[in-house]
C-alpha cells in the first residue's frame, strides 16, 4: 500500500491545523437515535428534526412535557419524532445515522459510547467530550445558508457570542436570495463551464445580495440568467492585480485587498508576506512563492513577469501579493509596464507601507510641523549592494526633513556616515525597527552617530527600517514638558 506524504511547499499551508473537521451532514429521512429526557436532549431532538431526520427518542417516565414535545409535528417534510418510553438498548442503535445520548453518569455514557461504536454509528454524549466523535456547533440559520461555530467544547458561551455578532451581519433576506441561487444553480452551471466566468457570475450574484436588505424582486431570476448567457459567450480574459499586503499584521489589510485575495485563481506572493495574510485568501487559489530577499536566492524579475503574463493569458485572475505597498520600492512600475506591453489588464490595490506602520507603532507623526516640513522615503542600497549614488544626499540630510530608509540594514553604517558628512548633526534622533507590526518586532532608539551599534543589536536578517529626524524626539520633549508643568519648574 502506498503512503502519501505531506507535500513539500515553499510557502505556508493553505489551512492551519483544525481541532475538528466542520462537516454539514444530510439527514433527510434518516434514522437518528436520541437517549434521554433532559432539556439538552430535547434541544437536540428539535435540531435533528429541523434537518429532516426520523428521530427515535428513548426516555423513561410519563412526563407530560416529554409526551407533548414528542407529539409535535416537525416543519421539515421528511422529519418525525417517535417517543419510546423505555431505556435505550444496544440493539436500538443498529442502522442509525447518528446517536446522541444525555446520560445520567459516566458509566452510562461509557456504555452508550461503546454501543454506538460497536454499531458503527457516530456518537455524541452531551456534555461529555471524552465520549463524543462529533460536536454540535452554535448555529446561524439562514437555510439553505447555515453558519456553524465551534470552539471544540472549550468555550460554548464564546461560540454563542460569535453567533450573535454574525446574526447582525447577515440580513434576513439572505434566506430568500440563497433559495434563488439554489433554483438557478443547475441551469447556470449547465450554461457556464467551470472556471473564471462561472465564478464571476456567482460573485456578481453575491454583490447583488449584499447591496440590499430586501428580498429578491419578482423577475430578478430572469435578469440573472440573462447575465449568465452573456458570460457564457464572452472570451475568458485574465487579469492581474498588484495587492499591497502591508507590513505583516493581517488586520492592516484593506477590505479591497481581502476581496481580491478571495477572488484569485493564482497568488504570486513575496517572501515577506505573512502567513496570517495568506490565511485570508481563497482556499482553492494556487499559491506560488516568488520571494525576493536581499542576500538570498530569489526569483528573477523577468521570470515573475513572464509567469504573470502566461497565467493571465490562460484566463486566470492573478494576484501579485507584495509586502507593504506595491508602489513603494516594490518594482511595481516594471511589472505594470511589462503587463501593458502584453495588453494584460492590471490594477493596483495599495497597502500600508512600512514607514506608516512604524509611525503608528511609535505613536509619532513623521511630518510633525514643529520638526519636519518634508518626508523622504529612500532605498538603503543600490543594485550593486552599496549606497545609491543617484539620490540627493544633501536634501536627505536637511534637518527640516524626516528620512526613512528601506532595505538599509547592511548599509546602516554607511548611511550614518553619509548623512553626517552632508552636515546632519550626529545627535539627530534615529530609530531602527525590524519586522514592523509582527509579533517578532524589535526596535532600537538612539542617535545618528550610534546607528552602527543599533543595527548590531537589531540585526538585518529580518526586514529592517531605519528612520532619522528630529520628529523622533517629539514625544520625549512633550513628556518632559508635562513633567515640568506638573512640578512647577523648568
């Protein structure tokens, strides 16, 4: 027998580890066994009947409420509830699709679990995690749209709180729209072959759903099917979107960036893009690492350009996912020009550049009017690895400006020497940060002249940002002013 090994990948897995596999189980007309007469058991009976199951309820006693509940007529056409006024027996589990028990003690729970396992029936013993092969989640019901939330039994109240939040996000009209989708699905899928055009139809459908709080108007199904007819005859046209992934924290992504990730067929991502960002992408999208890191083996830009063109001409929607903002030291200009030459449609979704994230983390304005009248974003190295010669170092050294150097870890000492040589005070405040906005973020603060000590402390294996300017003393001076005021001195 062949054993399939976990496939090796250059990037993170599409799915992080799961405590349980979420599965939606069809129970229409199938027999389910429930044992017990508690409120928990009654809720499970009601839930199973709502799914169309034929519930055999085993419970002793002559409780009138139990009898009344068992006599209710379920709304689902295939559902039924039969009350058996006796204790369950192992033979009762034969042929059942599921077994749910609400047992009085652990001994009975163990016996119910063992009997179900022996009968080959998936089993859940209420409030007894050790005797559960599956769990019930907290449910948001817009059937046929159903959202189930699980905390793997760790925090049921948390799951209920999440459910309430989701309830506020999903309009009640979603039920009617989902029913319309169900009625159109077969005809649309016969008309439009699997691939980008079919997905485009359903994305347009979804956009329409969430553009209104109303139920579908009469005749809208015909309008939608006419849209499907047009798409079926249209040529498959690929597209490239350059997306800014920001500095690493997934919560700093724009809504438009998330939407692009969830619509992509292929994602070409940089080495610096965090796994948290990729976690938001469409699961079915093919992910290809095309990392470009200084001092490391990287994909050639020409190969990346050719890859984008090939995929787009095959009708794929390609997301070129770049760390930070694609238009700031991201070589986006070269990629856009190449795509234009090949007549490939391309658009850009900006991201938060590292300098902005650094300012946010420090709580400082890079253009504080008391300290700086300009902001300069500068590359910290040339194509040959040293300092770039074709920049205005005199302007960068202007004491009325803030300078932020990208990719300057290996040239930090040279940057300090150059700025001091151009007249910038050696005492000018400087900040070095690595992995800005990530859990591994590190920072150093000092003076321009001591930057070599700072980079020795921070290192340059991870993305490094170097900032120089009087703005970085603003909060220190403000704090000192407040202390003087409180003390009645200074």
